[in-house]
C-alpha cells in the first residue's frame, strides 16, 4: 500500500466497541494494513495513555459525556485527518435513543428505580458527567471522512483506510440496501403489519410486500445487505440514504409507509403509526444527527407521550 508507514491513533468514545473489534474482520488484509501503518495509540490493544501526533485519527462512538468531548477535541488537535468510524461517530448511533428522555430520567432509571441496583442514588464522582445530549462527532470537531456502519463492513473499511493512507479519495456508493437486495417487490393482498417472528417469511419476496417493516429502501448500503439475505429485515444500522438526509420533508416512516402501502393493502397511516410507536428502534441509529433529529417531521417526545397516555 505504501513504503512509508502512516501514523495512526485510534479512539473509542461512547459505543459498544464493535467498530474497534470489527477491524479483525479484515482477515488477511489486516496484515497489509499493519504493513502500511504505525498504530501509536489504541485503547483496545495498547495501554498507552498519551495521544502522540499522527497522520490519521480513527474515532468510533458518539460524544455522550464530557470525557468523550475532551478526548475528541484532543484527537483533533493531535491528528492531521479524522475519520468518523462507525454509525455512532457519524450519526450518534444507538446512544441517541436517550434523546427521548432527560439525563435526570435516565440516571434515575439506571441507578435509582432499578431492581438490579442498590443504594438508591446516582453516582456523582465515579462516572463521567453526561453532555446535555448525544452528539455525532462532527458537532464537536471537524471530520475529514465518514465511514458509517454498525460496524462498518470490512470491504468499506479497507477501501477507506487504503484511500486515506494513499492520499486519494475513497470509492463510495450512494445506493440503498435495497439496491443490492435480491428479494422481489410484488403487489400482494397483505392487509396487516407482520412482525415476522410468528412464522417463516417468504425468502424470495420483499419484506414490505409481506407487511414487515424493513428500512432497506431508506438505508445507505454500507453492509452489502447481509440481513435481508438471511431472512432479517433491515433495521437501518448504516444510517439513512442521502435522499432522507438532504430533503427536509422526507422522513424514514413516511417513505417506508408510502412504499408499503403501494405494495400491500396496508394504509400508509397505519405504517406511520407503527413506526412512531417504535421510534426509539426505527430511528435509533441516526436521530442524534441534526439532519434527522432536527427535521420538522421528527417528534419523538410527542410520539412517546402519546404511547404512554394509552398504556
């Protein structure tokens, strides 16, 4: 890839750690990567506390705490180029489900009114202080390259890192997961939304045609669509398509509802209602980014209040 090794710092903010560990999915290509880079700081595999100057900074995870914020700023200061690695860094990721609640509610639920904890009080000095809300990386520091995915697929990871190391623009696709899915869209007589868990689904037919909510048509292909191939509907883990992100009045639930209503006898309003009821799941990966969370159509707290009022 290159004869001169490129210095790399890797950091992990608020995330599950899957993005870091996914690097081993490069398999034999990881040897090529290690031949090309000098990893100086990586909490997953080293105990080096300092962050030396580096050409590339690879950051996974969202900015959820003041500690995350401080680390992100220091990485930006120490690295020439920053890569937002994984959906949490790019869009805020699964931590963004907390935007439906206040920090006080979250701490109370986790530490106080929780049957698995004792003491009845939230810690004050032993854990990092939470930011007011979950933030994608680029709302705290400038980002040079975005690599979404939960975790990023090895193919896209290798191409992106190889491009950055070589000083070229990475190859990128803007197609949806549907563009690679082999299932067939077909008009059906299905009249009710199906969870897909009670019985086997037709492996050749589009999930939407079968009444199961699938986000493949509104999700960026950064995965090579393995879920739909093995019988699981897309949950949107790679983040929304550019159409959803750039059009203020386009929304996940309305786009999916329109398509499902055309393929079945299920009213679009019923699909919208169902997705609103499960908004913390359907919007989990990207609601922290302003391109989704600040849309005038995104009203998660109102949806949750509606659900709580009827339960």
